[in-house]
C-alpha cells in the first residue's frame, strides 16, 4: 500500500450542464449513433478543458515557495461569522456544482419527471436530503402537516383516521435503507445512452428514515388476519399514486415515515408522510401518503397494469416485479471524469440489494477477465447502500473498469448480455447489469458496454 501511493493520481471532476437539449433528446429517445457519440466525447473534452483552467497539470515546485503556505490568509487573521448566521446550515459557496440534475428531453412535463442524485460527488452511503433524487408523476407540493390526514380502511375491524400528531406519538423506529427507481439505468438497455454516472444510476439514494412500522398501525386497526392478503397505498398528489403491497411484506419492515436524515421529510420527498418499503422499487414508496386499504387480492391499479411492468422478449409482460435486485456501480473513476496522471487511484463505488445485505463486491480493470475483491466499508446493513473501495495503480494504458456485487442470498450481478438473454432489449425497468467505464490513454473516462 505504501509503495502504491508514492505517486497518487488526480481526477478531474465530471463536467456538468454541457449536454444541450437537442443532444439530450437524442440520448433519451433513441440512444447515440457513432457520429453523435464522437460529438459527445468532444463535448466532454471541451468541458473538461474549461474546468481545468487554472488547475496545474504537474506538481512543479514554486521557486519562491507556495504563497498559500507562506502568507497567512484573511480567515486566519480576522474574526469569522457569528453563530446562527444561517439559521439552517447551507453548503459552502465553493460546492455549488454538486446538484441534482434533470435530463432535458426525458419527459415532456417537468412536473412528471426525474432529477438525478450526483453519485459521483457523494461520500459514504447517506445521501444528503437536498440531493436525494426526485421522481414525480404530478409535481410536488408543500403540504400543511396540521391539515394532513392518514386513514386505514378496508378489511379492518376499526377503520381509523390519524393526524400527524397521532402518528408521531406512536412507537417509532429509525432505519437506513436505499431507494431506487425501477427505471434507474433504463436508458442503457439497448445501448450506451447517457454521459455520466449521475444520469445512468442517479435515481438512487440512501437515507435514515424515521416513522412508525406499518404493522403497528394495522394491528391498531384490527386488520383481517385471515382474508387480508394485500394492502393498497394511496398518495395525496394529483396523480393519486396507488400501489399494491403484499401483506407479508407490509408486516415485515414497511414504515409510515415522517423523518429523513434526522429531520422531517423534504417536500420533494413526500412531506409530511411517505411510505418506506425497503428493497422495493421507489414507486411503491408512496409519497404524501394519505390512505392504506386492506384487501384480499392485488388491486391492479393503472401504475401496476399499464406502467411499471417488464416487457419480455416473447411479447408478454411481467407484473408486480417490485424487488430491486443486487446491483453495484463504480462512482469514481466514472464517465465524464478524467485521470490527469498515472499512478495510484482509489476505485470507489456503491452496492445494494433489495433482498438483504451485500456479501461481496469484486472489481475488474480489464473488462471482466480478472476480478479482485474490494473492501466493504461499514456499516453493511440490509437493504442499504454499501460503500466499497479498492486500490489501483494506473499505468497509462487503456482499461475497462467494472464492479460486480454479490448479496447474502448468493445472487451475482449479471453482465448486460446475460440480462438481455432473459429480458431482451425492450425493457424499461430493473436493469441491474454490470456497468463498464472505459479509461483511454488520455485519461478520459467514458460510458461503454462490454460483454
């Protein structure tokens, strides 16, 4: 290890906002032709060069010494800002580039669109509340919690209506879980389509959620233990999002949550109340939750019969395929970044599984021919993001970086061609294939598909 880091390489951060709306529409609607892919590569380099302005590409010694060491800066000789300058803390003005982003052309209406979390710039496993990805079907609202009501009805002895105060007085739990949209990585089914890990995998976040277990509320209402086989969750937004959840899962680890990362939910994430369904695609985590109905069979609502179904090669569709299978992605180095030097790099990324804990993550630097086992950084929790790291020394030659996750059930993350053999290329949802990043001799990192 000590010998590895004698010469530590540097990475130029992924450029932002260089994809114009016309190109973005091509990316999201039909993938990239070779001509347009070449144009995209040039856009990367141009944006990267602009970002590199003022960044020395070599560590040349300064003849008179580094002024940042020799001269005391203003902040070392003056009085700083007083406490509570900001009643609610905000990021540094030097960190304004790390934002969730919308992919232009992805949807026609911004109120029914997606914003992507900047995975390439995050550390650890917890997503800051202000960078949590968004997926809305009818836009978001900031709802007055004093007027919000949550009800449980259907096959229950005592239908009830709860206020927020009622819920927050009940026994609560706090647990860390990932949430992933079922359409995360959707655009990569047919071909390379998007330019950075933020757009390929950014419909993913992980937070500590606080609330009352749904099982407590169902018991409180006296649900029918013989005939109650499913629950229907309904949201209070304009789309009236409704999702069926099997009773065994509802009684397991589902939470009716009001808290996220130690504070109340953000409006974009369902304030004042949302459902947390660990391991299941994000659409079932109904936001602005207003109702749970207990029933004896699946409800087959519009978002279960028409949307969020998987197209299969034989023309049939799979329904109620909710679990997010074992998956991983390298976040650094990743597409859009650039390696400025040969030498040591820490390859880092995230792994997760909707079926439990991550058991192992392997990393390849030669397109999957050889694998090494990465370090899993604690904590390793069930249905939660797990951070992995591995040492790597880049010698300047072209390489293809990949990660492969294995969960505690023994499931191994598949290659893209293996997934297509079963699922075809007409799918939208549940693409958990191994992601490949190509590092060229120039150090440019790009999105590729390697079988």
